[in-house]
């Protein structure tokens, strides 16, 4: 089983569209009552995504990634630039669909995921900095989301900041705490060497199951709407593509101008990769039936994000020069 999960984890570019197709098909053939029942899977699937990420996260690397200027610039991009870009595009592309605009905003408000660290490693960037960005970005984004949503979308979307915060506590901070405790217990029982060799590689693949499960559920909930209006899904990709293109371009320029190679790569993945799983969970659990429109936008973002991240790795040497091993 672990080998299969590791294979799926290495082929997210294909796995995410496959999960979307599976969810879409299930949504067409299942009865409405069963689809409504699928919502109860969102919380456990999100827990399955966040909890293993925290077990695998090596907190001891945090000290190695402390660079105040790099972290400050990263979070300025994450919270002073990207959310407002998404908000503006939401107004432009979805003036009559406020919950789809909400989906763009939620995706932009939750920076970094376990894949931030993975893609930074693939591109031979600064892993310590990426870990810091992941912890800081996920924590700050989770705390800021209720207030940003109320501030920017409160006039067009029914927002209960207290409910959103409760969902954030349940699907972000609780699994983060339990994941950290689990890591310490495993290290104590098996030792650092066995944990690193046997246990640590398994947990990211468990996160992948959570990601794919949430994507499938989101697509199942909106399958009939998509089937009735197939052009909608194509239209959603336009603002998403613009956001990722502008985000990659801006982060790359800032990285090249102000930071050395490893830090610049971490900055790109620390500002472009969004925690779409948590955004999905918040959309579905905190905004009821209408939140499914937001979830559809966030689910579509998976396709662009995963493939764009993979393509960027291939372009890294051309953009930033060869990594340490090749220099």
C-alpha cells in the first residue's frame, strides 16, 4: 500500500485531474441525499491532509531558515499583494457570482503547504527558509482569513467570522498540534535514523490522499451544475491562470533582484503555492450550499498549481542558474 501511495504522490499532475474526473462522475450518478452526506468527509479528509504534513515537518530546521528580510518580503507578497490581486480579479470575472469570487480570495489567503517544501527541495532551494515560510504562512493565513473575508466580501457574501475561525481551529491548528506530538513520540520510540528512513517518507503520501479526497468531493458536489453549464469550468480557469502567471512573474523578479539563488527559489514557492485543501475545507464547511461555488474554483486551481509548480522546477536552472551540486 505504501508503495502505491508514494507513486501517487510522485504523479500529482495526473492524480489531481483523475480525482476531479472521478468526483464529477460520482456527482452525476449519485442521488442528492448521498451527495449531501459526502460533506461529512471534508473535516476528516482535511485532517488527513494537515496532520501528516506536521508529522513529517522537521521543526529543527526552522533555525536554519531564519532570514528576517526574506520572511518579511514573503509575507508581504502573501498578504499585501496576492489577496488583493485575487479580490480584484474576482470582481472583474465574477461580478454576479460572489461565491466564485470568494473561492479566488480563499485560495489566495492561505499560502504555503507541504508542497512548498517539496518543490523547493526539487529545485534545490533553501529548505530551511521554505519550512519557516510554511509554518508562518499557514499560521498567519489561518488567523487572517476570517477578517479578510469579512472585510473584502462581507457586503456580497454571508460571512460569520466566528464560524470561520472555529473551522480554522478544527482543520488547521488541532491537526498541527497533534502532528507535532506524534512526531515527538515516534522520534522517542524509533530514534531519528529509523524515523527519517522509514516513517517520515510515508506521511506526505497520506496527505496526498486527503488532497485527492477533498478535490473529488468538491467536484461531486458541483457535478450537475458543471454538466448543465460546461462553459463555466473553462471560464474559471481564466482568472486562475492570470493569478498564477502574475504571482510566478512577480515572485521571480523579486527573488532575482533581492536574494541569492536558494532564498529566491524558496520565496517563489513560498508565495505561489497555496494551501488549497484548507481553502476547500473552509469553503464547504463554513459557507453551506453556496460554498460549493467557491469550492469549484479552488478545486480547479489544483490543476494549474501542481502543473505550474512542476514546470517551474524544469525552468529553475535557466532562471536562477545551476544548483550547488552543479556549480
